[in-house]
C-alpha cells in the first residue's frame, strides 16, 4: 500500500485538501466544514463520487463523531481521558488510537495489528502529513479519522498554546 500525503497547512484551513500519493499525484479530495457545531469532513474521489463522511454528533470538551461509508454508519469516535495519556477509541471498528495527538504522530491499532501510522514530514511544499495505511479497504476511514484528529489539535486550547510558543510559556 503506497503512503498518502496531506499538506499540513491545507488541512488546517477551511476548504478543500488534496490527498496525494508517493508520486505527488492527487487521489482524493477532503472537504471540511468546521465551526463550533456540526463539524464534518467528506472524502471524494477526483471524479466527484462521495466515498465517506465523518460528522460531529455531540458538543463539549470531548465531542464525538460518527463515521459513514456508503451511506451507512460504520463507527464513532470519542476521546478517552486516561491518567497519563489521552486515547481515542473507534466504536464498532474496535480501533484504538494512541500516540502524540498534539504533534499528529500516532498509530491506529486493532488488537496488535497497526492499521495506520501518521507522521509529519518536511517536503519542498512545507510540513506534510504522511499516512501509512496498511490495507486499501481502510483508506477512507483512516483519512477521515486523521482529518478529525488534526482538527482537534487546532481546537484544543492547550494545543494552541503549545503551537504558539512551545518553550516560552510556563505555568506555575
């Protein structure tokens, strides 16, 4: 399975992001509507065919999202606050997302199998998300989940402060 790439800056802005392959060929379009309520992302083929959507179900400090593929709900995700780390669990798919969600370096795991791994890499176009997805069948779900997790980074106050001045702010 080839790796997929999303420009870091494009995914942080409102509008359309292009998902590219290893050879910088566009494969998908990711369209997002963001705000305080009813956040959502839709993934399209370049031909315009809708492949999947992820829509916000609830508000709050830890909003939940519903994942749709072919018009059917296939799972939902919500943050789980642990003692040391935060986790995201995807119900119905039984996927666990672990890693540094603030820095967008995490893995999606099913039992002991890695479904997807993300990293930020530096390319000539600037910072870019690299999505290493193990199976073609999981591409749509993984791209939509990555879009929501990236969106959470920009809507969390703690993350916003870390992004602005990671080494200069101190709280006593």
